C-alpha cells in the first residue's frame, strides 16, 4: 500500500503543496491518513530526493537535484522537506518565487536543511514538527524515572544472574526507601515540548515540579504550577532530575562533576536528551560511588555504546540505545502535525512550532526548545 501511495503522490500534477524527502522517510511517515491530512491544505505531490542527511551537517550542494527541486516546486506556495531533501539555501529559495511556507519534518528544532535567516527575510514562514517524537520520549523518561526510583536495574541484574531475592532484605534496598513516585520533588532541565509533555504525565502522581530553563516565559510557571529555579538549586533539592535539553553550544557539557556532586543520596538522574549535554566521565564517577541511580537513553559516545563501557555493568544504571523517540507512530505524527501547521497558516493563524534560527543558537538565545 505504501509503494502505491508513493507512486500516486509522485504522479501528482498542478499541486500547490510539495513534499520532498527520501523514499525511506516517505515509507516511515506517510500513511494514507497522513497523506489525506496533508492534502486538506491544498493539492499535494511528492518528489523523491536522496541527498545525504544529518542533524549536525548540511547536505552538500547537488546542482542536478536542485534543478529537479526547482522544476517540481517553482509554482508551489507550500513545501515540506525531510531527510533526503537538499539544503534550502538563499540561492534555491530565490528560485522559488511563490514559496510562502517551508516545513521541516525532522529538523530537531535547528534544521541544517534551511537557511532560516534568508527565508525569514523573504517573509517565508518556516516550521518544524520534530516535536512529534516528544510524546514517546516523555513517556520513556517517565518509565526510566520509575525504574530508577525502584532501583530496578539492580534487581533485574541480580535475578538474571540467578540470585534468589527474598522480601525480608528489601528494607535495605532503594526500592523500599525511595520507591514511590507519588509526592516526590522532580527536577526537569529544559521545558520544551518533551518537558511540558512530561509535566502532564506527572500530574496523577502529585509531584512537586522544579524546572530550570532560563528561556521560558515566567508566566508558564503559574500556568503549569512550576517552580522555576537555577540549575544548582534544582540539582540539590530534587529526588530525581530529568534532562530534556537539546544539544547547543550552551548546553554542551553543561552537567559535570560539580553538578552531580550536588545531587543527594539515592537521587535519580534521567537523560533523554543528548549524550554530550552530560560529562560522561563525571557521571560514571558519581555512579561508581553507588549512591546515584541513572536511567540513560543517551550517552556520549552514542550508538553504539562501547562493549566495555562502565554503564553496561553498573548495577545502578538502566541504559537503552537511544530508542525513546523511535516508534512507528512518530513518523505519521510528524506529517499530521505539519498538516495542522499548514491549516493554521492558511487560516492566517500563528503557527506553533517555528524553526529556531542557527544565528540565535550561536548567540546563546535558545535552550529548552526541544
């Protein structure tokens, strides 16, 4: 069915909405319902494109591919791009005189595929719907938090090793001392899409939520019943800390030895952001003391984690291979959210997930956007 849908989409004529990405992205993201939603905003068509893709590096120039894009999108008002698309730089954008809306499906908030400053100078609205993955990431953060509070990584390793665990020793285990989430004080570093979704998930547990994110509006504290605090204060006061920050020059290595030393005994540290936000050596040093519990979906170095890395063997660590945002539902959600943004744009409403400028990023004006 997906192949038939791709062929039909590629055969579209007189379209005013264009989707440009590689075939793998199309198969992962474009279901029948997602394609129908995209077509509500106009007549959509698909162009297969296979430029090398990375969150960290812009695609290399490809003159033939750019000519194909111009031929495809010259008369389109709305273009949606994803992995496989060429970089929409000033030269390419200037050749698309009708372009008014440019959507990035998977730019991780700081897309390498768009010259955002030039697009803005032309009055083009640029949005990114990578936040579609924030739903499973926040769910996995909650799961890692509860695993950490129970010390379940230790219990699991011991049971798999064949140890017979009796309940009468539990009073000496963190599962007994610290095992309930209800009423805990939880620290969230970065209050972007993941952080805000996590706050919703925490609501039934009546947690007290402390947030460190100097870039959010103070009114959000009142709206979401949050305590907005400094990073050191959050680390020292919380039973558990969850890091949801994007990787930026400002957040690279933000959490190191001094920060981990602030965390109290039996605290839980969860990282579902990027491995480089944390000084891995400092984290391992604190974990080896045996008085901190960690749930890690990311680590530096990221996949693959070296076979002999200490986190593979420490009993107070539960580690997964950067799976938090990788689910079958995420791909179609990227497209459905983009269709929502196109509807808002066509209705002259404000879009909700505008792309963040690399120049703003370099100037240190962005933190918890993820």
